[in-house]
C-alpha cells in the first residue's frame, strides 16, 4: 500500500468543441470516454490540470 494521497476524477462533459489545450489536458489526466474515471496522485500539477477543465470533470 502506498501512503500517497490520491484523487479520483470523472469526465462528465464531452470535450468536443473545447479548446485544443483543454482536450489535451483531458487526455493528460487519462480520461477517454464520458463517465471514465482516473485515479491520480494528488499533486499541485494534477490539481492545476483539474482546475483548468473543472467544467468538464467531477472530483469523486
């Protein structure tokens, strides 16, 4: 078991029609299809990515 904090992110809106950098951020978080989830290490970089596309994702 790791002692690192994690955050789970779920894609709830389609990135179609959004800026290219936002689509790249979605891919960078490991999200592909709608309702897909990704468990990520809770770092400032990941938090910044989540904040950038907050209108597309939900933190579980």
